[in-house]
C-alpha cells in the first residue's frame, strides 16, 4: 500500500499525534478525515448590466397668423367751464352782547370774647414757720420747707367774629341785534367733459401656436441572471471515514482536452458524471483533489496556466451539479510531474507525450 494517506501502519510513526487518528482502526483499511461541510444553496439574482435610460426627440415650434385690432389714438376729452351762480342772503348778528353789572354786599360781624392765660400756673419751695412742738431753743432748728403750688392767671378780651363774608350779585344786561346782507353761491362753477372717441386699426401678425418640446422614450434596462451560493448550514465537525484505499491514490479521469483548451466537451461532462459524481455521493463530506497535468512541450508558464484552468473547469462543473465548493481542491501542476522521461529537450513520440497529458483525482484529508 502506498503512503499517499496514512494506513494502519502509519500509527507507528512518531510524527503523528495519536489524538489525530481514528479510534479502533482495522489493519489494511484506509481512512480519510472528513469535516462536515458548509451547506450552500444556489440562489438566482438579477443584475442590471445596463440601466434603463431615456431617449429624447425634439419637436419644433409651430406658428399661426392672426389679425388684431390695435389702438392708434387714445380716447381724448374736451373740457367746458360753466361759471358759478350767485344770490343774496340777510344775516342777523349780535351787534352788542349783553353784559352783567355787579352789586357788592359788605361783610358783617357779631360780638364775642376770648379768655387768654396771662400767667401760667407754677410751684416753688418755701420756708415755713417753726414747729410748735420744737424742743430746741434755736428757732431755726425746727423750721421746714414746703413745695407750694400757685394757679394760672387769666384775662378776658372782647372780640368780633365774621357773621357773613363780603359777596357780589350779578345783574344781567340787555343784548342789541343787527343785520347785514351777503352774496351766497347758488350753484358752483363746474367743468363739463366731452369725450373724443379713440381711433383703431387692424394689423396682421404671426404668433406662436405651440412651443418646441421634447418627446421622451424609455429604453428598458438590460438584466442578467446570476447564480450565487448562499450559506445554508455552517459545517465544521470533524469525523473519520473509511474509504477504498484506491481512492486515496490518484485515479485517472480520462478527459480528452482539445489542444490548448480548458473547455469541457459534452463527452468530458459525461465522464465526470459517471466517474466522479458516484465517488462524491458514496463518500459524503470527504474532500476531493482534482489535478491536471500537461506535457513538456510549450512554455512552462503557459502549461502551468493551462493545467490550472482545466482543473478549475472540472471543479466548476461539479459545483454546478450541486457539489459544495469547500470539498473541492483544484490544482494545476503544468509539466512539473511528468510520468516518463519526456522532459524539455528530450525527443519523445506523441504517445509518450500523451501519457503526461492527464487529469486525475483522489480523496484527501481536510
């Protein structure tokens, strides 16, 4: 058994950690570590490749001829003045206004009196006579002081008080009247207007009937339907799966590519359907490598690019059939892994070169 993936004998290799290996392996069996994949669904979305836009067309203006009556001389006025009419009127007036004469009544008084305090009440200390029961022979020993009060003194003065103050009395006089004659306006002067009619003429002119305008047409948008993958269920769980040992080694995928082409033919798609799809269906969750090789003819760089495009073409076809892209690895090796001696500069037959032109697949560990 080749050492493409580990076999039971690999358990003895010190480089492999025991916890990375499947439990309870059987001798001679091959195992592949599988990671539950992310589950994607395809959804169609519409992309506007060219938006809708407007196309504008112009329509020129149109005109028409009309006649019009126009004013050539405005209406005028002629004014006539009619003088005022006058008359006479007798007007009465007061030639002398009535005046008042005044009669004065003098003030009158009546007799009265007023009492006036001429000396206020007062009190003073006075030395009294000796006490009759004084036992001293000295008369000054038994004398005493008294604080004696004296009443106020008044006088009465005869007075007059006002009985009636002086006053005046008005005596009305007589009015004298007279008359005079004046001219009055019976009818004011006025101006009478006489209208002079306006004068008109008829003219012909060209007028705008409908102005220029644009007609708008909408060109619809151009769209394209694109299929995209949308994550439905997140994967990530790791398990070990027993597989056929032959599937962990490169298996031929007998696709005959057209010269220099990476386009799958109808026959190539049939081979993928019959050879690869059953392997993926029977080993769900395992990862598949698609490897494409070229012969040594041509430049190494162009061979490398061609092999990568061919491997990718197979992977894209599998994805279109519903295979999860996370389970596919597309590798192009160009002319780096030749199966025979036909390297650059070596003369080989067409059959020998065709051995190196191949597309292969194998199950690999995640």
